[in-house]
C-alpha cells in the first residue's frame, strides 16, 4: 500500500486549497472546527454547515481573527435529523454557489438510547441517512465543479469501530435499533463512500472515508453512555486521546491529498477495489487494526481484534506526543472492513436510502 508504514513520518506539502469551496458539517466544534480552520489556513473558502448557527458564528469570527488567506462563512441551520432542513440547506447553498470542490460529512452522534425519526433509528438518520441526503442534494454542483475543474471530492468521516460491525440488510440497519448503532453507522459511511465512488466516478467526483482515530471531541460528552462522560473512562479519554487540532489531520489529508498518491494496493485486490479509499493514521493504520476480518470476526477472535483497536486508541496520541510528531503521524489509504467492500450491500443501502427519501437512486447526468 502507498504512503509508507503505519508509524511513518508526517507528510508535508499538501496542495494548496486556494479558491476551492468546501462544505464541512458539524464545523462548530471538535474535528469539524479544526478541519475548517486548517482548510481556511490553506486558502479554501469553507462554508460551515451546523445545527447551532450562533456557535458557528463565534467559531467563524475566531478563525477570521487569525488572519488566514482563506475565507469562512456560516450557512443556514442544518439539522441532519430533519429532511426539510437538509433540503432547505441545499437550496440555499445552490442559490449562492456554483462551485463545490469538497464536501466533508463530519457531523454525527455518539451512542444514544433507542429513538426513532419517522421510523428510522435516530443515530442511523443523523450519522448516515442525513449525510446521504445532503450529498444527493449537492451532487449537481459537485458534478459541475468536477466537469470544470477536473475533480470534486466527498469525504465521509467514519471510525475504527466500523471494522467491528456487520450490516445484514439495509432495511434492518435503518429501522432496527440494535442494527442502527454507532459502529454500524460508521460502517454505513464506508459503504456509502464506496458506492458513491462507483456511481460518481464517471462524473469526476471522488469519494472516500476516513478514520480520524481516537480524539477527545464533543462526541464523548454528548452521548448516552454515562461512563464515557464522567469517571475513569472519561479521564482516560482526556489523557490519552488526541486533541481535536491533532485529530483533524487524517480528515484534512483525505480532503487535500492527490487522489492517486495514496492508492491502496492490497494483495489480490481487483481494479475496482483499488479505486476505493479508506484513510487511517498512525496506529490506526497498523495491521493490528486493519487486518481484522469482516465484522472483526467472531467470539474470541473478535475480542482480540477489539483489543488491537483499544491498544491503538491508547498508544496513538502518546506516541506522537512523546516523539514530537516524528512517529505515528502518517496518514495513508488502508484495508477497510471487508463488509464495506460488498457491492451488493452498498448498492442495496444506496437504493433503500433513496426510496426512504423518495428520490431517484440515479445520480445527476
């Protein structure tokens, strides 16, 4: 695989984002905020897509005050749990913009109690179906940009937990709480990325997923599991997980790296698989994580692969911190959960999502 070893030195010299237009969801906090800041620093015009517009305005003002060459602006309120909000946001963006180079689907929920939105599991709605609807609403401007500029990109923020999930069917994932939990939504992000790459490639739109690693973001504070919000586990997260300004690196890499540079070359991979991208960084790109079988395996094997992911979680940021970023800083395209490579499941999920939203499954011509 390209990009060097999993403890590779950090890559330097990302191509300039000058004049490029980027949409980042959940941009008012955590990884989304730092991704926005970094892309503005590299010259992009970033449109923040957030549910809390007031908080987003404060963040935008702080970024502007730093004096970077790029621009930042706040779009209307975006609630990924509300189809009307998503449609209104897309309409407002399309009225003001004829260009979109990168769409970063970053916003999401951590583990939640059982809850539904119009019959869809809340977490599946916010973490997967909402981003799917937003992407479909913006695909026309992505396609126009790709035709004019030669390239446009979709970046879906996934997670290491995607490696230990399995989705038996699209309908069950969307409507059954046990199958619509956090890890499953992150697997759905990877399935969606792969299917979007297949369907959009002829239009010049590229699609990838990225695991940002273990980051002490707001996701931990706003989830339903009490032990992650307070007590010993929260202390471990605060001490050993990376701060958002470091945790955004893999996402920024996925937004800016030349598409061909990190092309994965897994043994025995077919040509279509070599067009797919799942990015990971540092210890999260190590074989102890990436070599896990479909769904992480079963029984004891799954527990062992889970321990590998846990080890990566507690070693990743400390390794970078102690070595001043010399180790565990490289990001590269890696092997994903084999379940994410199932074309039949990815196609089924895409088509079922279109049916739920009452839109055509076919991309813009």
